[in-house]
């Protein structure tokens, strides 16, 4: 795992690939070779068609590209959700500095503590982007 590297596959035919889930990937960063040196829009389209999407990662992609769907807008609910967000952000690290923008979708905390999600210490009823973003950053090693 890691952010996409700066290899230019189109410009250097000597770069090798390794197959991951049927996709030719870079052995350096494990991200699809086709996404290297590609525009944000191209990488976002690859991601959108990859099947590796969920409600919270769609919310990030929708916000960042101005295509937010009202039925999304959900913060991650568990580690699997965060992992999908992390894989999206590894593919499009340009969105990392803007991640705090997601906090504007948080509703004010008015509900009582509910079930604690995935040992995160975050209750199901007060889950929010404000609480999940630090976990995404930590689990994704984005600020290490
Ligand atoms: Zn790479």
C-alpha cells in the first residue's frame, strides 16, 4: 500500500508490471500502471469503473469532482469503508490536502452514544467525517 508513484509508464517501456486482480500494476507502488502519469480525471474514472467503490469513497470522489449525489454524503462506517477511501486517495493523492472539506457534510451531534464501531471509539450515532478523517489519515499512513 502507498500513494501512486511518479513512474511514467507511457514514457518508459522498460518499466515492468505485476498483475494484481487481473490489472497490470506498478511493482513500486502497487497501483495500476494505466493510472501513472494520468490526469486526476482519468484516475477518477478508472477508480469509478473499478468496482472498488462504496458510499463514503463515492462521497469523497463526488465532492472533489463536483458530482456529489445527495444519497451519498456518508462518512465511513467501518474499517472496510475507510480502506476503500484510502485506496481512492492512494490513487488520487492530490485530494489529500482537501480532505478536511468533507467535514462540512457533518451534521451537528445531537444523538446519544450508540454502538461503538470497529473498536474505533466512535459511536454509530455520532459518526462523522471529523472523526473518521484522522483514522483515514492514520490507517493510510498519509501524514507519516
Ligand atoms: Zn508506481
